[in-house]
C-alpha cells in the first residue's frame, strides 16, 4: 500500500507540473505583449519595471516559467488588474463559496442518484430501468445554465418563493445553514448544479447493481430463500465504493465546472470570479483561479484513486 | 459458447444459411429497425437543414432592430416566436443562431477526431516510448475539468468564434486520443494482425485492411457522443461572452442577453435553451442508437 | 490448385532432400519489462534462451512444454513477427535477413503460421474468403483471381466456398474458423507451416477431423510442419520428431517414438507421467511435476529444472547441462547431467 501511495504521488507530480505549465502559458496565449496583459493600462513606470524584474520577461521562456513557478509556490499569484488586490486573496474569498456549492450539490445528488440507480439496476432492462436511463440522457443533454434560468423564471419570477441571485445577507461571510435567508439563496444554485452528478452517479450505481444482480451467487442466495431485502442490501453495499469514488470525481469536476451556474445566479464563488475576470480581461485572476481549480481537481482525483485502492485488495500490489 | 461439431468435409448442408450482411450491413439493418433513433435522427436532420437554409426560411431579417417591437409575445405582428430585447424576430434569430451553435458541436469534434484519433492510433501502433510521450501529454490536459479548460483557453485568447472552436478542439483531443489508443492497442495485439503481417504484406496494407477498420468504430461512436457536449460547451462559452460577438445570433449568447427579459416575457428567455436542449438530446439519442447498433458481438 | 506430385522436386528446393529445411542456431529473445515514467528496462523475461534445432524436409517436428516455456515466442521468432536478440536462422541453406541470404518477406512467402486462437486470428470485419485472399492479394494477385484462389483453398480444407466464403468469422464455429486459418496459411503455397496450438481450443471430435485434414494436406502439398502443442498425445500422433522445451530452453529432442517410450530428461518423464494414461502398462514410475514453473524473469541458475527435479544435486544448480547425444540412441539429445558421464552427478553412470 505504501509503495502504491508512493507511486501514485510520483505519477501525479509530472501532471501537476504540466498543469502549471499550461496555466503559465495562458498569459502568452493572450494577444499582445504579456506585460500589457499582466498590468492595468494605467500602471506607472515603477510598477512596470518591478513586474518586468519579477517575472524576468526578457529571459528565455523556460527560465521565466521557473521564476513564475517559484513565485506561485511562495503564494504569489500576482495582482488583479480590476481591483489591484492580490489574486490569492481574491481566490480565498470566493473559494469557500464554491466548495460549499459543489459539496452540497454532490451530497444532495447522492441519495437521489442511489435511489434511481438502484431502481434501474434491480431489474435492468425493465421499464423502470428504461425510464431512469432515458431521464439520464435528458439530464446530460440539458444545458444546466439554462435550467438555472428556467428555475429562476419559475420560482423567483412567477412564484416569488426563492431569490434569483446572490448569497443573501452578509453573503461572502461564513455560511450558516440555520440562517433561513442564506438557505433560501443556496437552494436554486444547488439544485441546478446537482443535475449532472445525479445523472452520472445514478449511471454508476445502476451498472454496479445490475452487475451484482446478474451474478450466480445472487441466484443461489435467492434459491436458498434469502429475503429480497437482504439481496438488495448486498447489491447496494457492493455498489458503494465505486459510487463514492464517482462522487469524489464529480466534486472535483463541479469545483471547476460551476462557472456557468455561478454566473447565472451571481453566486460569489470562483466561477463567478472567473466570469468577471473574462469580462474585464483580468488575466492574472483568470490564470490564478484556473491554476488553483485545476490543482484541486488533480488533488481530488488522487484522493479518490487512493481511497479506491485502499478498498480494493487487488490494487495493493501496486 | 457452443462449438458445433461438423462432419468433415462440410460440402453441402441442406439448410440455406442466413445471408451475410457484413458488419456495416448489420449496423445499418439495426439502425433502420430502431424507431427511436430514426425519430431523433430525423429531428436532428431537420435542425441541421433549417440552420443550413436559415436565410431562405427566415421570415425577417435577424439583425433588424425595432424599438417599438421589443420583447413581444409570439404571434405579434407576424413574429411567430415573438421578438427579442432589441425588437429582432426570434424565429429568424433562432434559425440563424443554429448555424454557429451546430458548428461549435461538429467542427471541434471533427478536428479532435482527426488529430486526437490520429495521435491515439499512432500511440497504439508505436507503443513504447512514443506511446508514453503522447499519452502523458494527454494526461496533463485530462487533468482539467473540460469546462475549465475551454474557459481557460478561450478566456486567455479572448472571445470570438475561431478561438472558441480552437479551445473546444483542444478539450476534445485528449479523450479521443485515449479512446483511439485503447482500441488500437487492443486490436494490435490480436492474432489476425500478426497473421496479416505473416503473409509478408507491406505494413500500410496491414494497417489499412486489418487495423483501421476495427478501430474506427469505437472512435466514431465516442466522437458522436462528444458532439452534444461540444454544443453545450460552445453555447456555454457564448453565454459567458467568449463565443460569438453581438449582434451575431447564437443560442448561447441569446440565452445570456435574454436573461434580462425574464421579468417581462419569461417564455422568450427559455426559447434558445429549448433549441439547445432539443439538438443535444437528438445527438445523444442518435449516438446512443449508433452505439447499440454497432455493439455486434464478434 | 493441384497437389504437387511427390516425385517432382519443388523448384524452390535449393539444397536437396538431405539439407534441412530449417536450421536454427542459438536463437535468443529476452523481452524487456519497462517501468517507471521514463519506460526504462527494469527486468527481462528470458522467453527463448539459446535454442538450436533443425527441421528436415517433409518431416513434422513437434514442440511440447508447459505454458510459458517459450513455445509460442519461438513460433513468432521463426516467422520474424518478433525480432530475435541474437541467433541464426537458416532456411534451406539461406540465412534469413542477411544480405546474401533470404529476406524476411521472402521467408514469409515460404513459411506460414496457424495461430491458436481461431477467433482472434481472423479479422472480424472481413468475410473469411477476404482473409484467405489477403496474402495473395498483397503480393500482387488481382482481386478476382485471389478470391477464386481463396475459394479453391476453402474447398480444399473442407468448407463449401459458396456457403462459407462470404461469411464473417462470428458466423462460423471454432473448427470451421480453424479450417479457414489453415486455408489462409496455405494461400501463399508455403513449404513450411508452423502450427501454434492449432487444435488446442477445439473439441476432441473436431480436433481429430482437423488433425486428419492437416495430415492429408501435408501429403498433397508436400509440406513440412512445426507442430506446437501442450497436448502430448496429439504431438505423438502427428510428429516424426519431438522437441521438449522448459523455460526457454530445449531439454530434449529426438524421434517421437523414443521420446515417448524412452524419455531421457527428468522433465520429459515428469511431463509424460502427469498426463492421464490410457494404458496402464506404459505408466512411468516417475513423480509428476508439481507446482508452477519458476519465473522466466529470473530463471534458476545451472540447470533450470533443478528446482523441481527429483534427482537434483549440487552440480545441477552449479552448472547448466549441455544438450548432448544420449547413449544407445540415434539422434536423441538431452540436456541433463544424468546423461553426461563427465558431469560429476552421482547417478550419471548408474542409470545407463
């Protein structure tokens, strides 16, 4: 197991470096001089000189990358063009809100998806199965930002039950689940965001459960008079590891993928930050946020991988 | 798995064997007998044709603005689906908007199928270090959630249709490369490739007749499923202002600009989304039908 | 296609009947095991390790051994589907791959192979007559002509060409597929056919039919066979001579009758003892081989069989025995210290 851990960490390191390299190159993808990309248009000569020196923009690209990487490792992601604040503090203020959104969405998706997947997998091929599978296809075909708009039309505009955007009073502060006003604000974004994980987790659960149901020992257990409830419990237990793994992967993907939903609901998370950075062409914020989100994605994938191998005795050999 | 024992030599069995259709023949036969796939295929064809012939089908000029006709309900003054926030005809804009949205789905997948599929086949055939090099680079791109990668690239390069197409192509290359690599590695290790090599045939003949035909199927099925993802991502980019520039009509961008209309005429804001949804559902259903039709046990 | 009359010499026959059709000297293949991010070689599998033998014109050489002993790698090496690390391969007096000898493409026109897995050795997307016609087609025969040839060959292996020719592999049974594979191997009119476990996956009754077919085709087309199998009875039935392999090495080679009635190597005896015997009089008083063969990544030093051999002594783990002629038998070689009076093994002289 320790060997496996070591190997996985060694395998992730080059990927993380590659990810950082792509993020570094984003500045060069932008049209024009990278200096102009990184600085507000009204920057004074002193700031320009300082930045030039900091990044060594006249040095060859690999050296620039190493200098940049050194800065980043020290926690310096540059300064926002729009606000002038350090990029890291901008990300810090919004990261928690996105974690909250993604975590709640995945947690809500879990029971619903398990229920749907179990129903479908229990009698695979039956009409319930076809219904659930068909719904899953509809689910992944649905643009979730549009679903968000439709939900706003329904529940905010027409019915007036829930707020259309934002986080409510003292929004970007700490979230208090007992605070009714804050709770009202999170409902629509979370429901919208959980669409995709529901579909994907349900599909995983269905596959795993129908696989168990088709196995010979299940037939034997049934023939021996084991109650259906126990058979089902066994199947669900068997499905749990892979479902939990997919949940982890989905959490990582939602962290990076919530930009559209956050934009629709003006939810002050990293996605909304990105969306604002795009509108104002705030490249340092764009670069820093994408770096942080991609690294979180890499880290969750690694965590899921380690979690899975700790459960599966076959992987232990490494 | 039953192995029928046949008396040797088998020369004239009394019963006529079922006519062989061949692989693609069987796939075609199955598709023709699958009403759901046929229905969504027809729907998709209609959407594509109406986008293609938008200039001839549109009742109004999609760019013509009118201050007095803003956000009107369907049916108003001959506007079958009403008017948008600048008084332009919704139906005409939806018809024209399909062109760019569909392009966002098809072009990047085509590019990625050629580039990613090609790289994957190369990696699978070459094996060893070439394989490791190609696949490790793909792993890096795989380490981004797809939405994030698309936003990162087109966000850095600035908006515009070309940049969005480029970003989406880069998003789709790694998964297609992986699928192609897996399929090629599997086929390459099958004995019939060795048997073909053992005839002393030139390598390109072996690749063309024995490898490619067996690899193309899985790649195409996967690619067809990616088209709807491309449409969702592409209109998502437009929604964020990273795709088409106004006043160009595009479903994603329309969804964004019509957001302000939800308090006046909510139905209008929903229309472009319905168009995106219908398109992506039909592509998914056709892809799904194709997948099961091509799932011939060999 | 008509069978070549036996009394006429094949124009491709260079050296005459006394020259071996195939001569293999010290053939070696170690597969690298790569690991780590840089794909460096971390270990080597000793798949085929210094194998030498020859095959005479018109004979059938059987090759037996447990799975993993290097039989299949040897077959692929002989076809040059896998490049050998070292060793010589001489086909009818011409060295394979050397400037003055025969090219690999030239070799493949004269040597063909039938694979074990009849299902995976036919392209699922091609009608079987297409698979048979592929070789001639690739060598420049016209499309109509090559299909006609393919159909003729299908007829020859006992398949009705009108019925089976246009079919796809999944529409055929295992035995039928293997007949197609044989037809494909014959399409280039080879002089030698390597049969790698060609009947192992078939039902017993189908196996017998295919074996009979192979025997009659050999006579009709004047073929030489290398017949690789783990099934000792089948090998005995079809082979003139038999070669026994263990962990990438030849341990014994000789006339089939002698190998089966008077085996010299303890491994061969153990192999024969472990097969279900039909005849109680011919049961050998030798313990069967137990356990799995050692890992070919790190083969044992000295004699590779000493870890499982009932007669193993210090000399066996110290020195590798040479493949030498055994006493009292013509053309019968074994690689065992028991049969080398100079080996220093305590039983070396006692036995014979």
